[in-house]
């Protein structure tokens, strides 16, 4: 699964969509919302993991509350991640541009019966 959220062309703010656009590929708005939700959770988890890895590179071995100081690199990394589109917006953009692979086993089972 492609997790290239850093190069996403998704908007950084919310925009209004026609709700029927979400039903186009699945035939069901609610099913589409579930797909986008699961994709947003995947993206958020990957972003969190990547951010944690980058911030750990700058962590001090003897960090404690009394010795906290501003680390310019950590601040810049945090700002970079704050400016990225939110996982939900990326998931919506991916869904509307057919960049998400999904399947519904329940529908597949119904077709076989």
C-alpha cells in the first residue's frame, strides 16, 4: 500500500464535495466513508511513526523535565508535519482519484451464492 503522504496533492483545508461523488465507485456512501476512514487511519499511523522516528534522532539520552530546551531541528520537523494535509483529507483525495485498493468480502460472497 502506497503511503507517500508527503507528495500528496490533497488540499490542506476542507473543501465541499458532492456527496454522490463518494457513492460513485461503491454505490453506497456509507461504505465509501468506511473505506476512507480506514485509509485515513493507515495514513495517520504511518505519519505518527515517521514523525516519532525523526524526533527520536534528536532526543537526548538524559532528557528529563528539568533539562528541557528548544531543539531547532525538532521544531522544524514538527512544523513540517503540521503543514502537511491531514490524513482524512489525503484519504478523501485518494478515494476520489481511485488511488485506494479496497474490496468487500461480504459483497463477493453474495455474488458467489
